[in-house]
């Protein structure tokens, strides 16, 4: 059996969990290609105009798998539905709806799991139910989830420890962005590459103590926040902001949670150079690099302290 996995959005939030779960069940995982112009254009074609760029790109990745499903002999395309976590933590509604949108848009077989603690659909229950629906016994499904979860936790720990060691460098820049933005070849990669080419050490806000153990550090910036993934980014800001020379926010237009949360946080951060990048579907790399160049120039002026947006 083969399962297709779109290389976008929630796949980057859990880079090991889903893949390892299927592999432990003996299922081969086929990823979509890296984001490219065709995937972007396909995503725009299949999306409503008001949806955010990250959502459009996701549909482009699904389209990529649909086009390849016969050649690659893909049995199902996996699109998890994630809604509520414990303690009433929610995520953006795009994570609720993707499965239904794709199922009603594309001619392919889809499978999903449903994580919604408000309806007592825990992560454990969701994965085990998925395994059973795929024809595996309860015991094997439990084993696959437990081991996959452990592998994800070990991955998180390794990523965090590696990043902490990087802080010894005195040319650190904190990138505040969801992993599906900062690691996407089309959206965030150009920014990350530019910083590294200029000898800056990139620190990722999403990789922080909060991914190892639940943290409430975000409350120092916003006590009312209830979006799980944005909370995690704020935990990273609290942990790293005094260890970096500057901060770059990267979001996709028109993401509602990011637009509100990023603006709120930027207003509270003092005496730190900040660049707020909002990426849309227009390929305007020249303007992007101009802003990055200006930001790096400010950072190089070590004796100047700047607050606010660039």
C-alpha cells in the first residue's frame, strides 16, 4: 500500500509523526514535490481567492499527488483533520476544512484522522482508528502510534539541542514563522538562504522548550491567545529574543491569526530591529531582497538600536 503526503502545512508541523506511523504499518509514503511555480499556480486555480497563500500551496501539493497517483500507484492521499487540542487549544480553521475541501475538489481517494479533544477525539484515538480503518489490528495500530510519537519527540529534542548550541554564535537572527512557511522551498527558503549567505545564524522560533514540555511563556506577550501553533511561536520569542541581533516575522497573505498576533507582538518588543515580511502569491523577489538588504545593513550597524518595523 502507498499513501501520498502533501509536502505543505501540517506535514511540516509534524515532520516525523505521520511518516513514521505509516512506515511502521508497512505502508510506503510518497511525498509531493517541493513547492514550485506549477504547484503554486495549481493551488491558486483550485482555491477560493480569499484563502491564504499557505492554503493555496497545500491544494497545489494535493493536485501534484493526484496527477501522479496512477504512475506512482498511490492508494490514498492522507489529509489529517486537526481542530482542538487539550486545554481548549485550537488551530486555524484551514486545518479543520482541508480534508473536506480536497475530497470535494479532486478525483482521488483520501484518508484522514480527526484530532478534536472537544469531542473526545484524542490524538491517540485518532491514529489508532486510522490504523484499524486501513485494515490493521488494534495492537499493531497502537504500537505504530506509540513508536511514531516517540520518534517525533526524539526528533524535537534533537532539533532543540542543536539550535541551543547555535546560540553560541554572536550573529543570530530569530525567524518567527510556522515551519510550513520557513521550510517551504518557495516561501521561506529564499529568506533563510539569504541570511545564511550573509553569514547569519538562523534561529527558528518554533523550535523551543515548548516542543519538549508544555510552556506558558507566551502569556508574557498575550494572555488571551488560543491558537496552538501561534502560542508556540511566542514561546520561542520569549526564549530567544534577548539572544539575537534582530527578528524577522514571515507570514503568508492574508493569514488572519498571524496578522493579528504578529502585529500585537511587534508592538510589545522594544529595542530590537524587526522586519515583518508578508508573502503573497506574486513572485516579487526583487522587493523581498531589497527589504532584507536594508535589514541586514541595520544589523551591521552594531552601535545603533532600532525598534519597530523595517
